[in-house]
C-alpha cells in the first residue's frame, strides 16, 4: 500500500514533515522507520479505506459511531508529565464488545494520536506516555477482545512511546496482563509498568513517574471528567470546519493562531489580561513567586534574571506552559496560544512587581484605618465600630442609615458619598466621634480617620 499511496500523491508521502515523524518515533533508525511507515499505510487503509490514504484524517472523515465514541472520552489528551511528554489516557471500560464499536475505537485512537503529533513537534521529539485505566466502573468490558488490534495500531502510529502504564484493580486481569507482558520484546517491556490497587494507590504510583494526580481527567470519586476533552473535540471540529487543518506538506511548525488550537491543561499558567484565576498552574506560579520574593526584591539584576529562569524552568518541568488568550472568542470556546519565552520572562517579572505593589497597598490600607489614641473612655454620642454592644451614638447612626436607606439606593455614586457625609456631620454636630478598639486590646480607643469612617458607613448601606 505504500506504493499505492506514493502513486496517488507523492508530495504527501515524501513530505519532510511527514517522514520525520517516523524517524523521531524510531530514534532516527531509518530501517525501523521505513517498516513502520509501511505498517502505517496498512493501518490507515484498514480503518479509512484507500480514498483517505493520502489525506490527513479530520472529524469530517469520522462517521456518527466514531464521533459518539470520541465524545465518550475513550482516549483523551491529559497534559504533560514532569518531563514534558504528552499524556494519553485510555479508558477501556468505555468500549463495548461489539466489533463495530471496536472498529470505531481504533479509528478514534488513530485520530487523537495523529492529531496530537501533527499539532506539536515537541510531542514528536519528547515522546508520549500512555495510561490505560481500568478501575471500578471504568474497568474493561471486552474481556481482552481487541487487545491485539490496539497493540498493532500502536505499533503502526509514529509516536515515540516513552512509557506505558497499566492501572487496574481486578486481580484476574492483572495476572493475565502480567503473562502478556512477559512475552513482549524486552525494549517494550522495559517501558511498561503495571499498577494494581485503588484510585488513590494508582495515583500515588503514577506520581512517582512524574504523572501528577491532577493530570488525569478524573474526579475525586473516580468518575470521568469530560470537560476539557469535550472542549478539545469542539476546537477540532471548528478547526476542520473552517479549513485550518495542518497537513504534512504544509509543515508542522506553523505558529499561526488558527492553525493549532490549544487546550489549557491543569499545570498551565494562564495570562487572562489582569483577571484573577484559580487555575492550578497560576497557583503554582504565585507560590513560586512568593517563595523567591525576598531573594528577587533584594537581589541584583543578574540574580533577578536567574530567579525568573528558575521559576520558568520549574513550571515547564511540572508539564505546564504559559498561555494567553488571542483573537475573538465565543461564549463556549476561548482561544489560547503559547507566550514567547521573552514575553514569559517579562510577565513573571511583572508578577513580582504586582505582588510588591499589593503588599504596599495592603500596608497603606491598614495604616489608613488607624487614627490617634483618645484619652479616657468613649462618650455617649460616639460611634464605635467593631463592638457588639451599641451605645447611643451607634444607635443614632443605625437609625439614620435606616431612615435614608431607600434614598441612598436611588442615588448615583457621587451623590451617595455626599449623603454619607451629611450623616457623619449629623453625628459630629452632636459631639460624636468615630472610634474603634486599639489592636493592643488594653482598653484604649483609636479615632477612625474620616475616609475610613465614610467607607465603613457606606458598607452598612450595602
């Protein structure tokens, strides 16, 4: 079939970007690469027919059963491990025993793996990590059927298999798998690891190989989380619909925004234009910035550059990338692209400056709420903040707030402040002050500055 493909479209078969995938997958062993390329065309013919032999497979080439299988999350991309290798997670329990479903499963595996390889040269170079997960409700229902077909498909696809992890909680399945592993070639057997136990135990064992627990698309109870996978499927559909697919003849280094939609992973750092985010990667960045803040703030320019490089390297080692939004986005999908290395360094330095600024503002807020100590005890008409037992001055304040509440709600911001000022003036005209207990808790009192008192009274209205 290799000759058939070459006669149909020599530019596809002989494209450098296409051939180099096989060389990278086989560590530049030309003989092994040529043999795998022949197997690749055999597999592609078996799955999609001769018409698709010299065409990149898109979602339009998948039928309804294939799309349904794809959306189950049978195979998913799950970020990168600590060495930067792409993680594929396969859930055997989502494939039924029928031959039709097994065929759709193979077509979906082909689509997902080839899509990931074509979208990222880094994935081709660093290799991939596969996690076969068959625990609990996601335990395989095929009783071993289709295992050989999956194995042969894996041999034909040009992915550099860095590691394969088999996670299971069924002893019978564990024993059978162990027997199959023993008859494998030593090169493949050295990269394969079996993990037996509960979800927590398997997560712990995977973490010792650089696969973080949050990388797996699983909830805490072991249930499947499809959010990121379905977003990835949606992006693929948009890419294929608008004709942005990447073909081997066009090369794989195209960095145009429309060419390669990126799905943020758990450990990625997301720059959202000043908006706060609770993303796990952002939390890791802020923890690193907090840990290095003293060294950064007191260091020389060279020290600061080294600190920034250390933080960027640490994020990359955890499998994270630095992403920012780009282009137009709909309510369903946000488009992301990787931030260039120079811009990443600038943004990390900006994070240090933002943290220093926030600490300064926080200290100023604390100092601005502290006024002078007063002599003696509060007077009856004084308003006391932060005290459960009210005195006459506090009662007067709350009565004035109640009387003017509806008026306050109907006013604009500037007029609201004038209303609050008139209430404060009423308290002051009756000899009242605005007080709070001193932090030393020694029975003394502080007079609250006017601006701080105005802000507190405004909060009472809200």
